[in-house]
């Protein structure tokens, strides 16, 4: 894993089965987002799960798990241009930085609230 990873969130979605299948005991999906590349980001009550789909016809799937207790801090920024409105979310972990571009179909404030609530438990 590189020290900086980046994804684009396009819209909310139901928690996919492949994510539900890897949830631990007592873990619940809070919200899931579809990525522009066809993968998913799922915020649970314990961690952030990123499922990447790559290769021909999305034949390769990789799942990353980032527990909230590993989050040092996070930063959000809103950007408005003539052609688009999007937000950026950077989550700084002990070992990596996660960068999410969040389009206008996703609520960056909701994502902030979910991370803040579960990070501070």
C-alpha cells in the first residue's frame, strides 16, 4: 500500500453484499458510497472499508480496512467551479493518507459526522 491513496465518491448506495460479508461481530454498516471506478467505500461503526475494483470488467477486487482508532486527524475542503461542485476529504492515519474527492451527490457533512462520532467513541 502506498502512503497516499485516492478515490472519488459518486453517490450513496446500499451496503453491498461483498462488504456485509466481511463485517465483524458487532460491526454495522452506517453508510456506503459508490466510487466512480465502480468500487465502494463503506463507513461502519468500527472502520472505513474501501473496496476497489480494477482490471478488465472489474475482475480484480481489493479490500482495504482502516480502523477509526488509527485516524490522527482529517481535513475537508469545498470547491466550487463553473462546471462542478465537489468536496475533498483527507484522512490522515498513522501509516497513510486517504484522499477522497466527494461529488455533489454525497453529503460531506454527513461523512464528517459519521467519522467524528465513531472516531471519538
